[in-house]
């Protein structure tokens, strides 16, 4: 996507074909730093410590991680044995986004049959690039299908501003290009629909106020950062026309895991009769899980992410402590919104209801 007239992705392969370059998202919007990932340890660190984050981008980074594993396989190891262990290590970097294991398995399945070392390296690179480009195309299509929904609201409002509320960052920074939740927003903006986005700040790491606000601002999309607790009030006063969020893992029955706080937005939206959509590529469906609340693993992260807040202080990015020094904190990173609260899914194959039968209508090849 365009940043200050330059085309940018959050990840790319260096010309030397040995290094993956990523934007360090921990420091945005106040510092723009590009970091080199040269081996599997670097990739795991980047995913765990959230230099890169967001389900599709975690998947793409992991795919390149398998490529780096193939590239750095020591001569004295059986390639498949070594790669199996490296793939397991990458898969354990973060638990909730299903794209991680999906991408690793996809690349590994292409390389395990390759005859020699060079063939494995070539196959891994080809598959990682293909995953990246397919996710870009998926997000583009999500934008097209979501645009129709926004256009309908705009027509009903006779061209008045359409107000969309979003939580976390499900933008291009989380996905490579377009984003999932933001793809329909960008498409509506390009189609000259009057659109405005309420951006939940998204504590504790503020992916909304740091990343979504930055992205939308760089693109020229009207937006306003709000506290995580403001959405219900805005909905009660007719100031939200629709909610669009992304997801880290969605069951084939329609339960949606996304950044902590999403569930509360869905409850408020239902109470106020406001459509609540989840935008996702097929790589984020978990075709094996039926009950999201019981079965989706919810990551618990360092409580210090809750206790400290990061911001700019006299041009220096600093962390400051908010609660009393000795107060314990808990950091549940995701929650699950049950299918019954979700109006629909916006996918690369179209829009469907949050129900097994309708999801499988769009993805018939996943029927058992
Ligand atoms: O902890 P994060 O920042 O990786 O969480 C990201 C989210 O919850 C996003 O909404 C989700 O991954 C969808 S990204 C298109």
C-alpha cells in the first residue's frame, strides 16, 4: 500500500534471497524501522515479540521462515528430519492465529518430497511467495465483496457518511496488502463513498491507535481514535452503521477468535441492531474446530504489556507504568465471539452467514 507515495509491504524478500525484511510494528507510528530476519530464530522472535503480527502476516512470515530453514539446513543433518523440527519450532511461536500452522504445513508439504537440498530450497521459496501473493489477491477480493455492503448502506443513507467501527489492526500491516477488515474500507474510499472509521485504540498494545490510525491516515481515510469502551455509547446514538473486524481463527461453524474486546463489540452491536461482519481469507478458517469457545487456544501474554503503556515523550518512544507497582495484571490476548452474534463473513469467495452450511456453500471442497 502507499505510504508517502511509496509502495510498501510489511514484509519482503531481500535481493540477496537470504534475508527477509520486515517493518518492526512494535515501534509504529513514531519510529519506522526495518529489521532483517536471517534464520528461523529471527523469524520466531519476530512473531513472538510481535515485530510482525496479524493472522495473514504471521502466516506469510512463517512461510518464509520455512524457506530460511531449508536454506540454512546444516550439511550433516537429514533435511526432512531437520525441517520437521524447525517447522514445529516456528508453529509454536504464537498459539491463536491458525494461519501460522497452515502456512508452515503448506510449505513443508511442498518440500518434503523434493529430491535434494537445492530442490527443497527452490520449492520452499516458490511456495512462500505464492502464499504471499495469494493472500494479497484474497484481501483484494474481500475488499470487492465488502464494498457492496458499504455501498448499500451509503445508498440507504443517501450518500451521507458511512461510519464503520473496527477493532485492533486488520489492515495491510496485518496482511501484506489491503487488509481484511480494512479492505472494504479502502475499496469504498477509492469508490468515492463518504466513509469514516471509528478506530478502537485496542489495549493493551494499541494496535488500533498505533497501526490502524497510521494506515488510514497515510491513505487519507477519515478516522477517529476512540477508547475501547466507547463503541457501545456510539452505537446507542446512531453513530455506527456497521462493525467490521478481522480474525485470528474462525471455526467452520462460525465462532470468531479475534483481539480481546471484540466479543463486547459484537454484544453491543447486537443490542443496537447494527451489522457485525468479520472479514477473513480462507486461510483463517480452522476446518477442524467446531466449538470456538472451548477449542480455540487463547494466548496469554506478558502482564507487563497491560501494566505499561508506550508513547512518544519529547520525541522519544517510552514505556510508562500505569497501575501501582505491585498490582498484578492479566493479559488475555484474544476472545471468541460466538457465531450467533456475527451477521456474516466477508471472504475472497463472497459474503456468507456465520453458519456451517453457508460457510461450506462457499468452500464446498472442505465438506467431509
Ligand atoms: O495480537 P495481534 O496484533 O497479532 O492480533 C491481531 C488481530 O487480532 C487481528 O484483528 C487479526 O489477526 C486479523 S488480521 C487481518
